[in-house]
C-alpha cells in the first residue's frame, strides 16, 4: 500500500542551510512543527516547501541547495529575490518581537507595524507563487 502524502507549505523549511567553508551546512530545525512532523516521515510521504533560510548567490548555488534538500530532507526550497528575502526575515523578526513584548514593550507606530505586515504579506505571496509552480 502506498503511504499517504503530506504537503507542508511553510515560511521556513525544517532544515537550516548555512554557508560553510567548503560548501553548505544543512542542520535539521529544532522547532516544534518541524520536530513533530519529522517523527511522521516513516509513515507518510512528506514534501515540505518553504524558504531555505539562506539567499543563494546565483542560480547554480540555488540548484545545489535544491538538490541536496530534495535528496536528504524531502524539502523543496522556494526562492525569494535578494531584497525580498532580506525584508522578509527582517519583518518576521520585527513582528515576532512585537508579539512577544506586546504588553511590556514600548508602543510602536501603527505605520511601522503596517509596513512590516505589508512586507510579510508580499513575501508570503512570493512563497505561495513559488509553490504553485512546484506543486
């Protein structure tokens, strides 16, 4: 019997990709969702789509990352443009910090929060668009 298939679309993949001295370093994520779903890999055919957490410098670099993630982690990276990638992670960091400090943190300007949300939404649309070409 063929295993059931689970497709996860997330802002990040369940693996962190970093530049190393001799190539890329791939480290499984320790987040709750990634850890929980990783336990199901033996029972399900899983495909995870999202950003690799690194901005590849050129198409060949991205292709090397794509192949390694598909082969070793059942994951498909979705590329964002360099400027979009940088804004995306800055907006996530900002929004997460505001959520964590909502009661105790200093007030923020509504325009700043709206700008971060617009950036985040734009990038999420980019991820969704990348996913539609893959799925």
